[in-house]
């Protein structure tokens, strides 16, 4: 089995950077033992202008037979003759996919210790596989690779016998891919799609194959038009595993769809400024501002109220300052996505002891939320209907009463800075309102006075001199010696009337 990966470069960005990405020196020919033979990595050419890395897999037919898997679909052995006559030493398949993950393990993860910036850089790449089994023909190859960002997908059927063209084509093709992509993305695509096109695996497909598929398919599989076919074939048509994978892909797709509109705007905020370096997305700057405010407040036990898909919970867990982090959301679907994002099922005992995910509505008091140092309502209040906002205020400020409360919400005045946002529209389809800076201050001052807090205001993102920052944050705080003197009989806040953007 054989494939090549080529790239071009210049004196400033030599093509031999490919060696750093693959963690294989262009000046050496290296060999590695795999479970079914020997894998060799060599460079037929290696100059600043052009570099090609080749992976050659020599299959040991005796080892293949001794492992008892033959060539059957899903690991089931074929007839006895298949032990002696098969395409395994010649055609790219799951054997080559496993060799890719073994030999280029670090590159597949997108890591490069020597040159950390390289994995994030798209390269002009050319991948060639001389013999690729394709059950479904050239059309299926185009359907699988076409949506993945390649500028060229060249598929040439291999005839059964070049001396007898009337016999027609075999099920094998020669594949050449060309485009500008990140190397790790390319390796993950090949790892999944080689066995999918072969429609067979040389080993038993166990439940952990679902995790392997989702890791390699992260970022592209959920949105692929053929994701069901890919999942079904990769998992050797094992119905239970396929169903599990499809459910998890659907969760990922829905979560991405829920946040895509707001995330696109967040990322677009700073793109209006001409800078040479890639701007930091607003979502990241917002999390950084929240973490800084929590550290300043000395908080250790933190509630993330309306935690959604767990991005902030994940950021909090990376800082050992926060000894306990609790994410709360009304959506079980969002909590399921957060659980997978945090990998709670594989988290170590010490780390798992720091985090909990709870299902609950912020419109009701909840004894589980009392006694914490701080609570965060990040981009939450604007998702509530205005008549229900006083119930949230009482549940958080009146009942839970953390020492510090952080509230972030969009500044509607900044919306005019987005060319992609039509006039009269809020930033996300689920936003019930968006406040001006004056409206937000009025609401925050009223809540602070009613429940015994003081409040400060922080601009998040670039503070435009005319329309203010894209995100506004209120930091509520009370002294540890304060007693509960709040009015528990009246729960109607003087909420600003103007809700939607003009």
C-alpha cells in the first residue's frame, strides 16, 4: 500500500516544513512495526520549493491470517481462499488507515512541539493514492471528498486489465487530491474515509470505534452530506454503534447550529479593524474578562448559570484557582453536549470532583445553588421574556445570594457596526431583547439596590467612542458580613421597556 503527500514552498516558508509537521526527518528513511507488517516513511524529494513524503506499508500476510480477521466486513473472515488471494498488500484500506494513525500520530492530533505555529497553517497539499478500493465507484469518491475543501478531486478508474479494455473497470481508482488545507485535517479525513471506501475493516469493530470516529471527524463529519453513509460503513454496519454515533453527531450538529449565528457575529466584531494578526474572537475576550473578574473577587466556588455547551465551565476548570465549578442549564441537550466537551466519562477522579452539571430553570429558586462565592450569567438574561426576568433576579440575587454575580449581555448600540446584521434584528434569533448601555445600567442599579449589592460596569471588547463596547458586563458584589435584608414580598423590577433593537 502506498500514498504520497506533497507540498510546495518558498525560501521564507520552505516546503520541507512538512518534515516538522509529520515528525519525520526528510533526510532519513524510517521504518516502523505495525500489527500487520512494516511501515516505511521516505522522501522522494525534499527541497525548499517542493517536498514529498511517502508512506509505504508492507503487509505481512502471515500476520494478517494469524490474527484471524482475514478480509471480511467488520472483521469477519472470508472463505479459506481469501487467506492466499486478496488485495491487502496492494490497495489502500483500513490497514493503511491504522498505519497513518500509528506513524503520524502526533501530526494527526495537530501538534508540533518544535514549530507550534505550523499545524494551524493551511498548506498547498497534494495527496496521491495509486490504488484505492472504492465500493460505489468514482461518484462516491467525489461525494466523500468534494465537500471537504479540496479544490481538485481527481478520480481515475483502474481497468480490470489494461490489455483488455473491453473487460471494463475494476472497483479500484487512482485518487489525487489537491487544495490548501491543514495537514492534520487531511490525515483525519484519510483515516476515516479509506476504510469507508473499502467498505471493510481488517479488525473487529468494538464500541471504542465510535470515539475514534468522532475524534477524527471532529469539525467536518457532523456537517458532511454523507455523514450517515460514512458512519454506517466506518462502523461496519453495526446497528447499535451506528445509532450511538449518529445521536452524538446530531448533538454536535444542533449545538453548532444553536451557537453559529452568535459565534459568527462574535468573530466578526474585531474583523472590522484592520490588523495584521488574527483578531481574538469576542467570545474568547468575554470569557477572559469573566475569569479576570472572578479572580479579582477571590472566588473559588463558581456557578455558571445557563452554561449551555460548557465553554466557560471548561475554561474555569483549566484554572486551579476555582476549586468547584457547577454548570446549570434548563436544556438536557445542552448539558449532554457540555458533558462530552468536558469528557466527564474519562475525567480523572481529582478533576471530576471539581465539576458538576445540573439541570434546572433559573426562573425558580434552587437550594442547590446557595452558598457559592460567585455566579455567572453570561449572555443569558436576553434569552428570557421580560416578564420572567424578575423571577430570575430573585432566584439568583434573593435566594442563592452569591457574594459576586457577573452578568454579561449584548450592547444593542454596537449592532450598527456589523454590516452582516440587518437593521432591526437582534444578534441571535432567540434573543427576546437587547439593551442599550443606559437600559442595562438602569436595570443593574435597580437590582443591586433591591437585593443589597453594589455594582460596577466593565466594557468587554473594543470600546467604540460613539456606540460603546460590543458586550457590557455588570459586576455585582456584597460584603461577606451583609445580612439578608432584601424585600421578599415584591419581585417586580423596573425593567427598561424598550427591548428589541431599533
